[in-house]
């Protein structure tokens, strides 16, 4: 058995009896039906008020006030089992010292919400709806609707032939055009003209974007009249036996980077870069080797009208793009920026040359999760092993970019110099790179420091510990604690005036953090073979205990700590197979905030409480430690308040407290072993463990 260790941080203390402490005021709590004690216990449903309780029981509500309970997605068929004897201790409060406040890690600021258009991929099937046989919008000529060219997330595209006139192959006077029709009930319309229209209007004349000659509404459809183009890169790839030469891939790379540079200079990111959205000009025309980028339905702004970059955010329930080619940031629901288009382009290029990407073939509801996990676990060396070095170098650069970093387009183009042949043999024109007069020398910026690689292809798990600045107090930790030793450590801590503030698990052994600064009046705990034992938790809720710390082990067992003396007025929790952001977002709207998190194997348990003391909360979820996201949140006044991790992902809840602390200093630490060698150094700076977990931090 691993060696058991413990340590204590001492400070000047003064005792205080529980009777001397005033418990936080409890909000009025609706009645809860009394649990059935005889035979198999039937879990009571969630009750929101006394009237509802009486209605469900078919009689009057029981007297007295009980805990307002909402149990969501709990373990099915759990028995009561034998719970360990609760441990109740005495509260001890640390004596404050007059110490100089340490330097604040991040300055407090205001949270600003970006105005980027968050468009979800539409799933509307409009193919069954009749389209107009003849179309005329605005001042356009009249067109006959001919064959269907394709269907995207936000509309359908048809060939339009002029009823009369038309002498050119392109332009407003073309005899054959592309008609993009979007139904008025489409998600892209949002009770008005399609969002894509705004993007085309702002990008009018942008290099590599096809021209829109007319637009308007006819019947139930919003219609764009555009130039007809030729085959997509997907079509070309298929016609070449589902492979492309590195030479052709390099030409595509250079021209695509140039097109994206012009698009980005207008303040937009495309959001859905893939082979199907790159088209060549019409065969037999002077532009048959010219590359175009189409389908702007998922485009969004990366730059505000003020010229500032849009604000960073993460919404794990929102995915925008195509799963195969999307950036990992898009999978994780982060605000789109220029790096995402370039990462999608890297996957597109490697796909065209290799003919396949390692994450193809996943199916089912967890497809996006599995694909993102595979992308994060695949190093650039592995992904581009059958491609010339420039493609690996390009992938390394774009996957290491920061959210608001300005790409060095000239440097990215220069990576492919050695693969670009003489103009006569180029399968794709590279006018974009040549026109702007970019200095494409390979040696510029040689003094630039190499960035730390993000995706190593070697997943690893670590201890993640979070430290907050506090007045000097007594804190104690235990780690590598077996089940049969847990009780004695808790009892000893209670005797010394300490209560559990956070718990964690690694290798089916427990870690305890106990301190004198919790403000709790009493505390109970249960070690259960099931993850978050429903019946025991509900019994403690009825006794006015609230969940204050939880941990789960790899074998599915859990340690739940519940306390009196919290400010909470209502509590709810959820157990799920994936991180339950949609549920969290729903509860935020109801006035709840996350107050505890844990994992058991790949299962997540999240506890949310009312009257938590937080005004705002956000989530950082990743397949590695999300350093950039956490630092950006720190800069806007957020601090980590809950952590949890599985072998695949790490999640952080960051909050803004209603009452600003005197010292906002917060630090995090990642260590392979429990951070016993570092904790005392933190204590010396009055930094105390506030949260701890063990799980994935490196890909």
C-alpha cells in the first residue's frame, strides 16, 4: 500500500463554540414528503412547493419546513445500504493576522460579451418543400430553376438559366447562374433576411469570394443570384483517385491562406473551411484554375466595429462547423477566431494528400467528443507522417496559436515555397500570394522563439491544485488514504477544530483537505460504493445539511461531505456520462451556481446551489489543462471555484463573487504526485488549497 502522509499548517487560533456562531439565514423551504422507511425505498420526486407536495401525496403537506430538493438524473435502483456513522465536529475559526497583501495574479475587470454571430449548424430538411420554377428578385433577369447543385446547412443551390438574353459566362449578364435558396423558416434566417446576406454585403469584392449579383425574397424563399463556379476540391480529389500530389496541395495551401487573409482582414472568420467549400472556376474559362471560398452561413466576426478583438468565451453545448475538419476549439464551443480557419485548412490539406484522417469512422451521439479527443491525442508528426515537412510545420504553427493572435500569413505561405513549381505546371493559380507582394523568404523572423507544443501525442494525468490567498489559518492535508483509514483522519481533524473543505481521489485512494476557515457548524460524510448515494444525500438534506465537497474514485465509489452553516438555500445535483453543460446552463438561469464537482471513472457529478455568493460563472472544459482560457478568465475578474477531471477531460468552474475578497490572488499547480512538497511553500505566502483533483492535463 502506498505510504500514508499528512501535514498540518498551524496559525494562531482562538476557539469559538458553535452557539456563538450565527448560521446563515435559510430561505423558506418547500415541504418534502417523508421518506418511506418500510420495504424498498421509493425516491421522492422533486418538489418545488408545499402545494405541489400535498398534491403528489394526495393529502395535506407535512408540518414544518424541510430542505428544498431537486434530484436530477440520479442512480437508478440504488438501495439505502449501510452508511458509515456520521462524524460531527466543533467549529474553530483562525485568528486574522495583519499581513501585507501579496501581489494579485490578475486584475479584476468587467466581463464583456462579444457580438459574434453564434450560428448553429441547421438541420432543417427543406428538400421536400417546393421551390419556385421561375425566379426574379430585385432588378435581376428572370431565371428558370434547373437542376439542383447541392444542399448545405442553411439552404439549397440550383442552376438558374436566363429566360432570355445573357451573353457572358460570369457576371450580372451571365446566361447561367447559381441560385441559393433559403426558406424563411430556416434557422439561418431568424425571422428576417439570412445572416449570410450581411456577410456577403460586408465582403463585397473580397478576393476569392464569389460575387453576389442580385438578392431578394420570392414567396417563402430568400434568394441569392451568384456566379456559377466549377468543381469543388472534393470533386477534384475524387476524380484523381481520392488523393492529391503534395505539389497540388501546396498550391491549394498558398492560395487558400491568401483568401483567408483577405477574409480575415474584413473582420470575419469563415467557420466551415473544408474541401467542399473550396471551388474552382468554370471549366474551359480563364478562371478554371482559380480558387474560390463559398458558403458563409457559419461566418462570424472576430473583430468588433471598434476594431477590438471579440471577447473570449466557451459554450461547450455549441458546435459550429463540420466535425471532420473543425478545430478543437470549435468542438469545445470556444468563440471562433482566425486560428480556427487555419486549423481547419490544415486538416483539409492533409486529408486531400493522405486521403483519410485518423478520426474518420466514429458514429453515434458521442461522435464529436471522440473526434475531438482523437484530434487532441494525435501529434502533428503522426498526422502528417505521409506528407512533406511543410504540412507538418503549418499544422504545428496553427494549432499553437492563441485566441487573439494575428497569423503571420506571409510566413505561413513561405513554408510551401519548396513545393511550388513553375507557373506553367501549377494546377491551382496562386494569384493571391503574388498580388499582395508578400516577402516570402524562408528566413524572416528566424529569431522568433519557438512555442511550447500543445499536442504531444502522449496523454498524461496530474494533480491539479488551486490556491487562494487567505488570512493565516490552520490547514491540514492527507493523501493516499485508504477507505479504512478515512474515519480516523476526519475524527482527529474535527477534534482539532478542522472541517473538510475539499476532497479528491487517485488510484482509488483519497485525499482530504481540512481547515479552520470553512465557517461550518457541523459536518457529516458518507463513503459509498455508488457514485453520489441518492438516499443518504436526501436524508441529510432533510436535516439541513448541504453538500460541500464530493469526490469519486475509478472503481465508482464516492465520498460525499455535507455541512451545516453554509449560505445555501436550495441544492440540486446531476450525474451524467458526459460533462452536463446544458443542465448547468439551465440551472444558471434558475439562480443556481456550481458549488462542487467530481468524477468517478468517466462519469461526472455536479452540485449546484442557490444563494452561493456568486454573481457570474463560466466553464473551462478541455482535453488538457486550459491554461489560456483560465488566464483570460482571471483577467476579467473570475476565479476558479470548482475543479474535476476524468482520464479524458478537465473541467474548471470560474466565478465572480458578489463580495470582492480583500486579496484576489489565486495560483494553480500541476504535479505528477500529490503536491506535498509545494503546499508548505504556498502556506508561507498565505496561499491555501481551495480545490484539488486528479485527471487529464496533457495530450
